[in-house]
C-alpha cells in the first residue's frame, strides 16, 4: 500500500473502534432500559445497535484485508450476508413486539436513561458517519461506504425512538412508543434487503464502470 492509503486504513480502523465502543455502550443501555420499562422502541433500537457493532466489525475485517486483494471478495460476501439477515430478523422481531404492545395496550414505563442515550446518539452518530464516509470515498471501497450509511441509519432510528419514548414519558402517550418502533421497521428492513442485493452483486461483473467492485 502507498503511505496515503495506509494512513486512510489506520484512520478507518480508529473510527470503527470508536463506533464499536459507542454502539456497545448504546446497546447495553438501550436494552437494559427497554427491557426494564417494556419499551418496544428502546428494545428495537438496542438490538439495532448490536447489529451495528457486527457491521463495524465487518468493516474492520475488510480494512485489515485491504493488503490482500484475494481475500476481499470472500470477506465482503460473508459479512454482508450475516449483517443482512440480522437486519431482516430484527425487522420481524420489532414488528411482532410492537404489534403485540398495541394490541394488548401495554404501557411502557418512563425511561429517562433511555431518553438520554437516544438524545446523545442523535448527536454522536452523524459525526461518526460523516467521518467514515470521507475515508470510504477516499479509498473507493463500497463496503465501507455502506457501513457508514448504516451508522447514519442509527442516527435516524435514534431520532424516531427518541420521539416515541419522550412522548410516552412527557405526555403519557403510551402508544407513541410502539408506533415509533413500527416506524423503524421499514428502514431496518430496507437496509437488510439492500445488503442482500449488494451480496449478490459482489462479483467484478456487477461493479459499476470506473469503480472497484465491493470485493
């Protein structure tokens, strides 16, 4: 690798370490708060954070494989498939859990801890996403660009979940929490389908002209 590309790899690895650390904290807090209060939005967001950790781990694997071109296609296809199915399973889980909460009129308890972590994520995740996107574009690696979009997705989901959890806590609108979780489902599912499509187009023949293939 050239010196500039090696520096980009180091920067990408550092950003992914930061993402993994933050998303791990985010997942633990959201799941503890969500399971403790019965919040479908927080539980769904917490599981999404677990998947984001998996995606960031995949990006780490891809960055470390940058010096071995023969490994890239194998690495990317496997990690895309794992992450894709995780997103799709999460979409199914959140749909069922939210629908059950609405049908049974389950009222989640207030969670100020949940509100705090969601508000923090609305600020932190876009900054990480922009920084990772710059590295991905400089290296012309589609998988890293996709992973940066997943980080950006986490910011959108945190904003949606924050709305539902805050309305439940401040206005007593119990239904806002499961409705917010349901609003997250199409976004999560689209990400999973997109990852599967990217996996099917991981060969050189599927790569756009003038760009490197995602492998």
